[in-house]
C-alpha cells in the first residue's frame, strides 16, 4: 500500500475502494437524501440547465437533478470510481432517464469545457480529494459566469461520531497510520471553512448551513459492521493496521459507541453535515 499523501496513489486507492462498494451502496439506499433536498433548495435548478454532479456515487442525486432540468437540460454524473459510474449509468437506464451522461472523471481536473456548466453539485465528495482547493478552482473554470456551486461535507469530528470515534481509536492504537494519511472527513467542519475555500477559488460565498443527521444503529456490532462495509475511505485506513491493531481499534470503537446506547438498546450517534453554496461572479473573465 502506498503513502496516501501521494496524490495519484491516493486517488487510485480511493477509486478502487469505492468501486468495490458501489453495489453495497446501491443496496443500502440513499440515507443522505435529506442533504440533497437541502442542497436543491440553495440554488436554482431550471429546465434546460447544464448541471454536473461531481463524485456522483451510484447516481442518486444525479437522477433527481436530471428530472429537475427537463425539458432540454443535461446532467453529467461524474466520479473517479468506475464502479460507481457504472451503477449510475445502470440506474439512469432503469429509470428511463435519457438526459444524464455518466463519466469516470477526476474532480481536480475535470474533462469539461470552460464556462459551460450552470450548476455544480458535490455531495460529500470534496472531503475525499487530496487537493480540494485545486478541485474548486477547476470547478470555477467550468462554470458559466453567474453559475453556482453547492457542496456538502461532514462537520467537525466531535459531531460526526460514526467516523470520529473510529479515528480517535486509531489515534490511540496506531497514530503513525494517521500521520501518513491524506485528507480525512473533517477538513471543512469548522464554521466558515467552506466559505474561505470558495473565496480562495474566486467564488462569492452565499451561505453555509449545518444539518444534524443522527445515525441509528441496531447495536455496537451493527455500528462497526456498517461503517467498515460502507466507507471505502475507512477501509483504506484500517487496511494499514496489523491484525492486533485492527482488533484493538474495533474493541475501542465499540466500547465508545456503547456510551450512546439508548434505553431500547440501539445506538444513536450524532452526525452533522455542512452545506455550502457560492456563485461565480457574473463579470468573471470569459463572460459574454
């Protein structure tokens, strides 16, 4: 396994991990749809618009977007994970969506023309990119002057416990693993972080919203199995542990999750999302 700070290697490993999990994601369904609904409310999605869903996963958000831009609109569903793109294309065909194109694409260097896109969506993708600032600058270039970008990310680690608990336990058991790591999930969790990133890329920040999404698990064992089966990013982290370290992290995480057991025996963990949206200036270079 490569050093995850190496950008090309990081992308390759992420693409493989999420391709492997594409049908697992599809089978579990879209548990983050409330986030998409909030994102839809933050920007105008008009019939005839050209929209990109970057880091599209199995295509859930792209399918909704494709319906919203009819008639005359087009959605590009893009992801670096080939398995995700394949599932998204299958879903479009299954649902009779003919205005949705699907492509394997690197979000940091998207193969799209400049000033061609009206709206760019990215739901929980920006936190996976080794150079998110490069991605935002590239998105600025492909958006039309006056176009909008809306993203969602995870909040601060202490408010994203299904992931935060496990990261804390890795820190306790094998801190060297995290020292060699690339981006984790919490890069933009602090208030104002997204707005600052937008501004540095040339955008005009328009707003930021924190959305609580508490996650319920049937048991501490369900918590562990769900997180390790679903998250390709987490799987890459855990694969760097020895078998002894893995078991120690598992025991630690399950013990800490047990503190959130409810009176009926299940486990409820806080998990907050952050939505940010911004606009490319109407007088940006390239405006007609």
